[in-house]
């Protein structure tokens, strides 16, 4: 097993992809499995991921990504979305799935279910959206790590026209809203940023031990 610190030191935010080199289906499946294994608040998993491989579609999204080259040159474009229905249906769906997969009866999850319903009841619509988007950011971090361990390059992006993405990908019809995009693939040999030393603050600048 690779040392996780070696993987994290290897990765950087790719500025130029090799458009001719593609991520294999096997590795893509590992990345997506990593996404599904992400931790989330109460395990409610208020997210989906849209995988864009079609070149015409990537080219179309390129314009609404402020012409960032990674969008059209990547192997796959991962669009991380939050669910737009943040009602108690989140709880209903999770409990139904737990009952189905565990073989246990619904009343075994009663206290857990009540706790989740109480949590959601305390949030107004804006706070629910903020909460759901924070969960998507957790998923992004997990995806970056999985890609790094597979030596697949990536570049997380917040700067894109979410409304246009939602429209082009018909996300509204799927009860989804885009939050982040993550182009993945393999770095181009002439991406100068690949050789720039990684800069991070030292532990003493970031850690307080008590």
C-alpha cells in the first residue's frame, strides 16, 4: 500500500492535462467507489456525482467554466452536486436503505431517525443548502485523496457558472444543483506547475497541541 503522505506530496492542482491520455474504466470505478465511501453528517449523503466524458459536452461546459482549459482537456469531468430536496425525504430514503440492506426492522432505527428529523427541523432553507454544500466539500477532499493514491491528476474548481451547468446537464430535472467540478486525468509533460515545489505551512504554523 502506498504511503498516503507520498501520495499527497505527489498531487498538485493540474493546470494542463494530456488530452490524449484517458483514465481507465477500472480506475474510474475506484474513484467513484471512493466517493460513495465519503463520511457525511448523520450519513445522510445529500449528494450525487455526474461523470462527463462526452467531448462535445465538455466543450460546451468549457465556455461556462471561464475558459479554463482543464475542463475540455481532462479525461473525465466530475460534477459534484447537492440534492435540492433537503426535506425529511433525506431521512426517509436513508432509513429505507438501511432496512433493506441490513435486514433489520425499521423500529431498530427509531432513535437514529428521530435525531435526524430533529436536526433537519432546526434548519431553515438557506442553512440546509449551506449544510449540504459543506458535505459536498468533504466528498471533494476524499476524491482528491483517492485520485492521488491512484496517481491520477485532478484540479478542484469552484469558479464556474453553476446556473448554466445545471441547465446544460438538466440537473434541475434530477433534483440536483452543481456545487463543485473536478476534472481528472493525467498531467501534460509541459505543465510547468508539475515541477514547482509544493508550498505548505509547517506543522508549527498550523497545529496547537494542548
